[in-house]
C-alpha cells in the first residue's frame, strides 16, 4: 500500500500542485520533499489529514504535533487554508485529492471539495467523492454520507482510522511531547486505538444514547402478568423434576425389594414350605409376580389412553377438522416464508452486482434519483416473485405458540389418534383376567404351605408379606405419580405455550423494548471487554519499542523498555534496574519515535508514514540512526518533509539508495502578503545552495 498521488488546488500557498509518488521497490521506499520554513511542507501533511478525515482531522492534527487551531474550529481553519490568490480572483472552490494504491492494479481515488462565498467564507458545503480504480479505469463515484456509504468505514479497511492516523502522519519535532507530557495516557491511547478500543468506546456511547432516546417510545404493557406466568412455569417444571427424581428412587427401591422377595421365596421353599414341592412354590410365586407386573402396565396404559387421547374424541369433528386444516395451512405458509428468507441474500447480491456492473454503460450516466428509482423497481420485481403467497397458505397465524416441528408433530398425533369403545373394553377385560389369575396363584401357594414347627417358616412368610405389601404400595404410588407427571407435562406444555405467546405479544407491542434490551446486553459486553484488551498487546509493544529504541539511541546500557498494564513505561538496564536520567529534547524525540514505530509494528498495518520535520533538534549520531530506521523497512513508504538543516545534501547522499522520489519547494511573493508555492520534481537541496 502506498500514497501514489496528492493534488492540491487553492489550498494554502498552493494554487495547483500535483505530487506523484512511486511504489516502494528495489529497496527504495523514501520520498523526500525539501523546503525552507514557511514554504508549505506542513501544508502537505494538513492537506492529507483534511482530505482523508474531513472535520475529524482537526483534533488529530494537534495530536500529530501540528498547530491545528482547533480552538477556532473547523470553519476558521478552512477559511485560513483557502488560497489567497483564489480568494482575490473570486474563485469559490478548494480541493484536495489523494490516491491510495492497494496494489499495482487497484487504487482508491478520494477527492474532497470545500465551497466558499465571494468573501472567502466557507459556505458549510463540503463533498468527498470516492472512486475505486482498477487498471486505471475509475468506477461509479460514491459520495461520503450518501446511500449508506461512509468514507471512514473504507479508511478503517484500507488505511488507518482517524484516531490512529497521528501514529503514521506526524510532526517529528513536536511529537517529542509524547515522551514527557501525559506519556502514560498516550501509550494507552495509542495501543487502544490500534486495538480498536476507541471504536468500541464510541460504539458503547452510541448504544447508550440510542437506549436513552428509545426509552421514550416504549409502550406500557402488563409485564407483571408475564412475570407471573414465568414464575408458575418455573414452579411446575421444578415439581416435574422432583416427581421424576422420586420415580427414579422408587424404581431403585423396587429393584431392591424384588431381590429381597426372591431371597425370601428361596428360603421358604428350601424349608419345604410345609411339605409342598420346592420348585412348584417358587414357580408359582414368580408367575404371580409376572401377572401383577402386567396388571400394573395395563393400568398405566389405560390411564394414558384416557388422559391423552380420549379428550380429542370429545371435541366436535368440525372443530378438529378446522384445527387440522389450519395447521396444514400454517405449515405451508412458513415453508413459503423460509424459502423467501433463504433467497434474500441472493437478492442483495444480485442488486449489488447489477448496480456495480459497468458494461454496457449508461449514456448519459444515471443520476442518484434514477439509481434510487431503479433500486425501487428491482425491489418491487423481486417482491412480485413471492406475493401473493401460494394457495393453501394461512392468511393468519393462529397457533403462533407452536414451532414448525411442533405443528408437524401435532398433525402426526392427530393422524394416529384413533380410540374406540373396543380399545377401552379390551383393556378392562385384560385387567380383570390378570387379576383373577394372580388371585388364583395366591390361593395355590397357600394350599402348598405346611406346618411350621419352629416358627422360622412363619417369620419368613411374614417378611415376604411385608415386602409384597411395600411393592404394592410402590406400584400404587408409581401409578399416582405417573398421573401427576402426565398432568404436569400437559400443564407445563400449555403454560410454556402461553408464556411464549405473551412474550411475543410483549415484543410485538413494543419492539423498541426488545431493541433496548439487546443494546444493553451488547453494551455491557463491550464495557467488560475494553479493560482486558490493552494487557493483551502490552508485552508485544514493549518488545517492539525496545528494538526500535536500541536502534535509534546510543545508550548501550539499555536492556529493554518495560510497559506495565496501566501504560507506565520504564527503561531498564542490563541488570534489570530502572534507569533514571534527564532526557533532552532529542532523547524525548527518540523515545516518542520508538513508541510510534512500536505501535505501528504491533498493529501490523503497512500504512505509509509521513513525517514533517523528521530530525528536529537531533544531534548528528541520532540523525544517522533515525534515518537508518526510516529506510530500514523497504516495503513501507516513508514521506519525509525536511528543511535544509535537517536532511541536507550530505544526509541525502547517505540515504540516496533508499530514495525513490524528490521534490523541492519554491516560494514567491505575489503581493498583498500572499505567497505561491510550487514543487520542482526530482530536485532537492544541493551543497551550499538550494
């Protein structure tokens, strides 16, 4: 990525000037623009800020070390930037154009214009036009702030956002203040800016403002009723869980009792059972238990039949047919709705591709109003594919408490829900027969009992009777609990459906309430995440900053720069102790440059670096080191705006193998205190003269 062109029209002392910058290639990544003080070097940096970021540039010009006059405001800054000759001649437009190349074949062309009246006062009219350029061919223009396009979003993607720009475009001498004024906060602001924390904070503030503005639109609804429904639903679900836990415990107890029963039967029969056949008594007891088990299962089946199927047969046939037909119609409606939603993204893709297609070309080009009309027709044509809904779709959704799967399950249940008199009578006869057989087996067992001489057999029979009694009690309790579970299941399903229906009504009666709640949830997550982001990159920043500082400074005893989680920085010696020394203006500039370079490395963005007054008051050794640093990253474009005592002829010769382009600014007085600057391409300061 590199800045390939900067064009200034009626901006400060430039009437019309175009700078072209080549792609960093073959080790040449530096552009040198030389000019004496007051000749317009700083104007180049200001123009870059204003073109890219508009009114947002003012605050960031100060952070970059430029005198932005932000106290006077954006209008005053623009009026002072309007070229004196243009104002004198009655021209009304000031323009800055920047072209950013993403690759050799793809670029973004940004042109921002400001309009002035005859007195040179800004009319508040401003326009930023953006075109994507492919192989030199520009596409349809996009205007910042219209039709959903925002230049700031594009710059976030292809370059750097406004709050991060001061770490890439800055005044090298003034930026030394970062080292001694609010340094801790500046480190945090820089890293948080590169991590997107500034954007997150801005989003959180906008969400909070949104919540405040929308609360006045919330419709008053009966939320208490919804709370009562939720409370009853939770209570019944808890009771249902308790009953199921009881049933599980009862099953475990029955298993233990049956094992005890088998053991008692074994002992009784081993004692002869009063002279009866041991095998016969055992078989009879086991057979009787089988009949009792079948009898319990039959009771349960009858209860399920009466509770689950019989009520539907008591409903009039016409009502059941209407219910069934409505379900079928609702299923068809949602199938149609799902198909429409599934194709919705394709509609957006088609519309975008249609609007973006350049061939065949519209002649003349369509206006914004015509494009809007074309989009509206596309929307209408798309809607005609789905409206009206197909035949058989429900006109009104009556059973909105049912999900799609539940509707299908309901239809399946109705199709299988057959219940006749024979079904019930058959179960009753089965139960009667099973009870008779169990009783008959009981009598046979009694006849086989013999005389108990020492009372042992009597005790065992008594224990067996108690076990059997407990089993019968558990069986009865299980039947009661089964009925409760079936009843509660139905009740919970009904309450859940009612709760969902009322909740949807609440959302539908006040969709704003739902939006506010979602906004609050997102904002809370953002506010929790923000404090954790800075420590994530602190170690990486410390390493990068140390490497740059060692490259720039000539203090061999420095081992590393340590940055704590709160943003405090310490310079540590090789022994691990903090080094304290008075830093000169040059030392502060080195420290600040290391900070900026470290931040740029950590963020991983290969954006160009533009530095006004790059060497400031640095001594010769520091100047050599910082120039070596600017020329070390051969893939990153570096544009240096220098006066003759910074990068002079000798320093230029030292870095000439890294320089891909030079300009020399010349300035003349055209009267009335107005100056005119022109840039001579491929020129620079020469030894002893300009």
